[in-house]
C-alpha cells in the first residue's frame, strides 16, 4: 500500500471532519518525532500506510454490535489508540508508561477535541479499566499481554492485536490453554502481518 493508497483508503472510511483531524495528527506526529522517538524515523515517509491506516483497520474488526469502551495498551505515539479515537472509537482509554508520550497524547486530545478519551500514565497492570475492546500494537508477547491485562476484560471483550508473522508461532496452544477463542485476520497494509482476534478473558 503506497502513501497515496493509504490516504485514499482512510478517506473512504472516516468522515471529512475525522480525516482533517487525522491530517493534523499526522503533522503533530512528524513535528514531535524530532523531540522524542514516537515512531521509527525510517517510517516517517510511510506514516499513513505504516501507522495510520494500519491502526484504522482495527475499527471494523471490533464489530458494530459491540459496546464502545475501548482500551489501548502501550499507546506510544497514539497508534492505534489515537487514530481509532479520532475515527470514533469512543470512549477511549489509552495506557502509556512514558511521561513525555503521555503529555504528547494529552496535548493531541485537547488540540483535536477528541472526547470522551483519556490517557493514563502507568503500566497496564496498575490501570483500573474495564473494556469491551482491547487493542495493543507491538506490546509484549500475546501471553504476557493477556496476563498483564486480564483484570481489564469481561467475558465479551474482544482483543485486537496486530502481530508480525513471526509472532504467531504456537499461539493456538497458548490461547486455547487460557480458555479463549481466537482467529487471525490478514493485515490490509502489510502482507506479512496479521491481526490476532481473541474473545473473552484468559483463565
């Protein structure tokens, strides 16, 4: 997916107001990246395909029948949490342990007028949040993530976890041992990547 393809793909899936906010957010990311490493400098020229469209593709996988309490773990520069919140995944709670990134995300929420949404500074293990949809992009292994965040889920929670091909491994054994259902969706932005979709709470 080229940058032009990614922008067109995003524009087809959000309203004009959200698209303008995503354009502003993209500018904010590039500017802030000169002060702190929000995204790899090598991916800046691919910001829309590698980060924005890649984040937005999670929205339809959540399912339109779901309640709207979203939790994004390890939000970093706002992927996928900020992108999803701008696109209407609200209320959104983002959990991020690094103080400077938390400050940046809060600044983005205020500047772009995204609400209801908030950023919690800290690790997911200490966050008191219950969510219907949990996302986490490039945060720990699936096994470690499930253990760290199981206090945040309900029997109906859907977990959306983008993963590279190398991360799938023996996932079926791990997940089934935790009493959860799962399937894998193909990423629309990167053929070698997938999205692990889990249902429920780990035992």
